[in-house]
């Protein structure tokens, strides 16, 4: 095409309308417009589900405590609401924490009830099965803040069989199963429990137990029966009893299951293990506490069988033959140790076969074996041959008979001879001791009448070492009677410059065990002890009666007497009644420490000197090991004091406290907090594994001493009080 043609073509196209081009990019957003008017309100949403009424959150992390309260039992159709056969009951109860906040039943581990009676011969009326499933069947009433458990089983006309019933026990043995109910006072008991899990995965059960007395039949007045004073149980076992995994914690609850005629649960694989073994409360408790003194051992399979424990399904048999009743000096013969203070504690007025053979297990009352009378079909004639006076006499001890025991009292009048300021003793001073020994009528006991007498001096109280002791028979042979004051005067000896050898000293124990042999005496408070004993006899039996007294004195530059009360002897006496050792002559812990010093050792056997090498009898170590025996990693045996040096092993000992065992330090230390201060001697007496001993050795420096308090001191990360805590959140 010519250039002119192109020109006209372009001109033609420019004059025509062209198609729309592609949209350009969006421009920037414009400014917001004004808000529109509010819309109409929407309709209300659906109401939420109602929350549980009456339940609040427990305070803190727990444990919160638990109490089961029986408010009422309704449904009795007899006079005054007394129960009658055929009645169907409803139990009204609460389960609360220590702040009064109710527990939801889903929080509980267990909740059970049982009805038994009459109070003077307990038998089962409604067993646990009759109460159904309280955790599922109880109904919460938010208005009354109570649970209501309506039973589906009526009160029967006859007693149910006792636990694990077999033909081994019959009516003559107190088994009333199948006999008509007797009018009287009955006990409804309940127990609720919760389970705590510590940070280390271990668990602990806390329980609330309760019981209430009810009338049955035509009885019109409640007649509860208390044969054992619960306070007596507390003395040895602590504030809380702890049976069947911790769910049963009171005697009142125990007695509704452990009724006359109840028997041990037989082994699933060997039904001959404990045939005819009674678990009636009186017989069982006597047998358990009689322990090693019982003619034949008490073995019980127990309840319940735990598939997770060794021995299942043999029901984990428990042998009580190594139990030693801790009441001194009479042991289980001291009936008052449990029964005194109870409303019906005069058990000597009610002898029975079950109660008596619990201890005298070699007597077959029904068959007549080891029983002076003919075979007895029941207990109706017991009191005729065994009046109260005879029972008391057969359980009495000579020490309690004033016609035989005139008594002995040692009084330390004074310790003189110190030449330092304020009468403080110095090296080289002669120690003069004045004391009186009188009987209960304040009449002087002559020295030849004594069985033994001894005077010791030891200290300082912070680390006791014996520095003086009289030679054998030195007091009896050399003390001089002052006829004016009616007291004895005895020269104990001269204060040495260095610590002498401690009792039975050998090279086995050195300074690492606290033995300061050869080191200069340390200024401080020292203790002088005077001990004496007499023998009393009724012509058949002979026993020793002792007494002691102590006085603290100053030594060196010390100017003020300091006391060190690490244990409370009253706490000892709650379990032991009386402190008596070494034939009855040593009678108080304040005197014991003057011989059982750091570095003191067990007496070797004359016939076998290798029996107990290196066995310490240092007071704190020895007492800890004795009480913690079954928990020790190493063997602890002592020959003791006396002849023929019989070896005693303590590894079978189980400390009687249920609330933590030997970890419950306050059981012995009471108000003293000395146990919170760690030391190698004290701590390794219980924690005696090789690893622990190595740990203590590695943290002890020859120059600076022990580093225990860095980790285990009060308030530290691994404080003693935390490691020994029981029943608190960990």
C-alpha cells in the first residue's frame, strides 16, 4: 500500500468507536463512612446446665481432712424410733473436709456402713452388702446439705453369720449367727476415705470414721459399752489408728466387724493356714499384743488380699510372734495399759474364753487341755472359778505390792569439790557426792541392803563423754554415812585432763563415731548421776526395783548451766510406762546418757568376741536403731549388759506409731525440735545404707566438720522436717 493509502486508513480508524480497553488497577480505598444505626438485639441464648448444688472448692492443695458425720437414722418403727425386724432404714449423713466443705461422693475412695450389737455381745445385723453401694446410691439434698442412703434390705429377724464363718466356732464360742435378735443397744458405724498421691507417686489414705448407738426391740435406754480407752491406743499408736489400708481408724468401727465368732480369711490356695483363728476384737487384739509371749504364734491372713502384693492369693499372712508389748516391766500382764479409763474397763469382772485364750493360747477351754477345770461348753461358769480378785492377782507384779516392795528413792543432795568460779570443777578437783537412799516410808536404806549402786559423771551435754565412774562395788563398800544428815557421802574421783576410754572401748570406733578419747576436756555443763536398786521377793519370785537422781554441774570456764532436753521422758512412758534397764537398776534417760556416750560400744561375748564388733551403744544411735529395726539396711544386734551376754537382734522391731512410724519424730522428741538439726551420728542411725553412709562421709571435712545443714537444715530444700512429714501435702 502507498503511504497515502496508509494515511487514509489510519484516518478512517480514528474516526470509528474502538472496543473497551482492559480495566486499570484499583485505586486507594476511600475514607470510612459514618457508622450505621444499631441493629435490633438478638434473642436470648439457651440456659446453661445447672451446676452441682452445695459444693465448694476445697482450700489449698490438700490434704483437706475428712469427717463422716451420722446425722440421723430414720425408719425405726418401735417405741421412740427403736429398730425392729422388718424395718427398712434411711441413713442421713455428711462427708466434709476440715473447713466444713462437703465432699462429692466421686471424690471419695470408699464409703461403707455396718450395723452390729448388742453392745455387750457384738454380732452382725446388717453387713456392708446390706447397705448397697453408698457411693452410687446416696442422694444429695442441697437444702439440708446431707446425703440420704435408703436401704433396700430390711433388718432381719436373726443375726447374720460373722465374717468368714465356718463350723470351727459355734454358739458356745459366741457365734450367734442364725439366732433371734436380742433387745438392746446397737452400733451403726461408717467409714469414708480419700486417697492422696504424693509428687513421688506414692499414695496415702485419709479416713473419717464415726459410729452412733441405736435402740433395738423393746430396749428403752442406750447402754453403750467401752472396754478399751481410745486414749490408751493413742499413747502408742498415735492420733490415728490405721488398719485395712487406712480406712478404719477407730475402735468403735473395728468392733462392728470383729464380732464374737468372726474368723480369719482362709488362704485361697491353702485353706489349712489359719483354721479356727479368731478375729473377734478381744481375742485378736490380745493375741497381737501378746506376740512373742504367746505360747503359740498368732498368724492371720488378714483382709483384704491384694493381688499386687507378694504371696497373693495366700492373703499375705502376718506372723505376730515377734511382737513385744512395750509396757515395762510387766508387759501384757498390765491390763490397765489398755483398759484403764474405759467406762467398762473392769474386764476382770467378765472373764471369757475368747478374751483369755487370746493370750493363754495353749489352753483349750472347750476340750479341757491346760485348764484345771473340766471341759467348758460355754463361758457361763468362768466367773465362778475366776473371781476378780484372782484375775487381778494373777496379772499383778511384785513391784506393786507394798507388803513386799518397800520402795526405793534416790535423792542427789549435792556435788561439791569444784575449785573454779561459782564452784565449777577444774582438772584435778576431787568430786564429792552426797545422796540419800530411802524407802517409801522415808527410812534410810542401808548400803548392804542394796543390790547395786553406781555413780557416774559425764559431759558436756552437747556431746556426752563419760569422765568418771565408780569401781565395781565402790559405792556400797566406800560410801560413808553422815549420821547427822542421814545421807551418804562418796568420793567419785579426780577430774582428768583428757577424756578417758568410753564403755567397752576398742579401736573399732574412733573420733568419726564421736569418741573423744585423749582429747582435752571441753568447758560446759556435765552431769552426775546416782543409781541404786534393791531386790524384793515374795518367796517365789524375785524382782529388782531401782531409782536414780541426777544433778548438772559446771566444768572449766563455763559459768552458766545449760540444759539439753532432746527427748521427753514422758513421751517414753506413754508406750513404756516405766523406763527400766539392766535388771531394773537404770530407770531414767537422763541417767542413761552418762554411760551410753558417743564412742561407747557393745560388750563383747566372753565365748565369742566376734558377735558384735563395732556395735555402738551411743544413746542416740542405739535408741534410733532399736526403734527403727525393721527398716534398717544393716543388722543391729547387741549382747547387752549382764551374763551370759545373750545377743539381742532388733531388726524385727516395728515402731508402733501408725502415723508415720519412726518418721514421726515428735513421738519421742515431743516439744523439742532438736531432731530438725541434722547430724551424721543421728541420721545414719536410721538411714544406714552404704550409699547414705558414703554420702555423709563425703560431706564431712576434717577441718570444717559436717555440711549436713546446707541441704538438710531447717527451711532448706531437703530439710529434715520435710523428709519426715506424714499426712501433709508433699
